């Protein structure tokens, strides 16, 4: 299993890549790990080369897994940890105590 990290902020869009080729052509499926969480239907698009999430929210943080299977080879898994961070607030003055 391969593992990568992706970062985003609320309101942005993210595409997680997972490209698979083979004979017979493999089936690609996606799921979010933990608590039987489903992908957000109204903000999710399955692309030939990945998973596109629109209008990211903090609750989208988590591990996403791409499974590739063509019934002949072992199932391959590609895991992505998506970390969504709140928008940063910058202060003009720094006070040291």
C-alpha cells in the first residue's frame, strides 16, 4: 500500500490521484476510512485518474483509500491522508512575556 499526504483549507477543491491500467481493465473504488463514513455525494466526482472533492470542509479530514482490482492480480490500495486546516489568522503585533 502506498501512502501520501495532501493538505487543503476549507472552501477549496482537492483532486486525489489514483491512476490504474491493466488487462483486463481494473475497477477503481474509493472509500474514507473509519466509522463507515461515506464520501460526500453532493461534493464528490469520480474521475478516470482520481477523486475530486469540491468545497472542502474540516470534516473531510481523514484517510481516503483507492482500491484497484481486475480479478486477476492482488487488490492494490493507495492511501491518502487529507488534512484540512482552518484558515490562518495573522496578528500584526507579537507580545513576548
